[in-house]
């Protein structure tokens, strides 16, 4: 599987971007609504299937997060398109690989990894130098075992 953010395609003839997003989120999360104020960035994917991915983020209370996590497992798409929610570790362990660097080594769908890194930086969730270290740690070649 690939890690990504909830979303879907929006037909702009029938929906505003936020209305379409909230309709899709309603299918997967049920109880969160995003507005223009939650918009962070857009990214155009080139290739045979050109897609513009719009990225939104919103700060939640602990109660809102708890409600979303409960509703997510009861959503229509849970177990089909969605296998559950994932919490991103916002720390790096002493070995410099555990935590965020290890998480960034996962496979992400489309622009999800870029969007995650952008949000962590722009929302000041991880200090910029720690974020750069985590990204660099995932780009180092793995040590091969030595045959004796």
C-alpha cells in the first residue's frame, strides 16, 4: 500500500473546490469540514493523467481528532480504499533514523510526501533543520552486510 491523504476528484461544474472536497471527506472521515482558509498549496502532476492536487490542513482539538478517528473506521470506504489513519511521528530518535526519518522511508502516493513535508515546514510543526536532517537520513544509501 501507499500512504496518502484523503481526497478525490471534484467536478467543478457542480461543486466548488471546498464543497467537493468536503463531500469526499464526508465519505471517508464523516465529520470534518474544510474552508478556503485551510488551503495550503497546489501541485500539478505532469504526464498522461494531468492532475492538480490541492492541499488543505486544519488544526484540530484533541476532541475533534478523536471523533475523526472513530468515524474513519466506520466510513463507507474503510477497508476498501482506506485502511485507516496514520499518525506521523514528529520526532527523531537518538539513532537519527527512528521516528520521522523512518516514516519518510515509506512509499507515498502521488504528491503526498511533498505535501507532508511542505505542511510540516510551513506550519512550523518540525524545526526546519530537524526536517532537513530527517529527509537527508532517508536519502543515505543503506549499508550492505559484509561477508566474512
